[in-house]
C-alpha cells in the first residue's frame, strides 16, 4: 500500500525562483545616483574650503593707503620761488645802477656784480645780445662815473678782474675784449704809423715793438741808477694791456727793428709810442699807463 493510500497529504512543489523586480532595480539605481551626487558635493566643498584656507590674509600693510596732500596753513603760506627771468632782471637792475653806488675803489666787488648777471643769464638760457649790451652799457657808466681824463686806474683794475681774475667768466670776454667799453685815456693820433716789426731811431739806442697785449722797449745805454744786479746791462720796460708797467734787465731785450725818424708816432693793438728827439714815450691807449725813456732819465706814469 502506498503512502497515499495511508492518508498523508502530499508536500506541494516550490514555485520556480523569480528574478528581481523592476521596482527594486529602480530603487537601487536611485540610491547609487544619490550617493554619487553626495560624494561630488562633498568633494567640491572640501576643495573650496582648502582654497579659502590657502589664501593669505590681507594685512594693513598691504592695503593701499591714500595720503591727503598737506595744505599750507594760514601761519605758513606757500612759498613761490623766484623764476629765472626774475633773477636775471634783478641782477641786471643791480648792474645797471652800480655806477650810482660804487665806491670806485672795489673792482673785485663790482666785478662780482657783473659776473652775477652772466650767471643768471646762463641759468635762464638767456645769454643773448640784449643782455650783453646791457652789461656793456653798465660798464661804460662805471667808466664815466669813476674815471678822469688822466686817471683810469679803477677801470683798469676792474677790466683786469673781469678778464683774468679768479672768478672771471670766459663767456664775458667777447663783450669786454679790447676794453672797448672804456673811453681811451690817450688814443694815438690819426697819423700814427703801424709798424711791421720792431722799430728804433737813427741813434739805435732804444728799440721797441708792439705785441698783442703789450708794448716793449729796451734801452742799451743810460745814465740813471739801477739795481746793482742790472748795472751795465740793457734795461727793458713793458706796458701791458691794463696799463701796468714793469721793468728789469732779465726780460729778453728787443733787437733789430726798422729805423724811423724823430717825431714819428707809431701805434698798434691798443698801444702807441712817440719817438721824440730826446726820448721814447710808449703807453696803453685805453688806460693811459706807460713809460718814458731817454739816456738821461726813465719815468713810469
């Protein structure tokens, strides 16, 4: 007899295993997507925070500070510097009125006033013919105020200071060259001869010559006293461009020369000599200084 026959119920067969449902798959995909989004968001947050922390803090020293310009107060008014034009005008005014105030005894101080005009003109880029003419006129006024017909000692010293003094301005030289601003103290006559070289008289005891800045004469025989070191030696006299005279026996003597008759006057380069019967007289035409030589005497004036 079979089991069925004994009355037991038969165990039902299990149903075949089913695959995952669509709903379940969707839920899993959604969870994965959400996880990815969260990871990306977290990563972005971390990157941003790191960049923020890496930035240096701005300090007060790195900030741009704006400083307000200092304004002059009522007690300290703004100063306006003199312009070059004003400085030149002031210097010219001082020079042009110098003749009214000069002592005619301070060539160095007066030369400094003239030189100040040169400096102001050069500083203002205004060294021109107008300024030069005003300087020339100022010097001419000084000559008129300080000179006499026989005394040009002040203007001679002033001219020397302007030409060769320690503070001389070479830019000024063309203006004062030849001392044309000075009225000549003793100009040569219109009939004066211009010699080609040294000159003498038929006696040939005195020989002279003109140079660019001097007239020189040598006398061979004379009857007046000299220093013991020069006794019996030729004596040479020189008058320079300022009318100053020097003499001695160590200067190279004048030799040779063209013979001129007595009564002849010769002149060149601002110097003149008169060959008289008894003496030679030579001088600086502008300042008047010079000397007279003869066998019997010598004189410096």
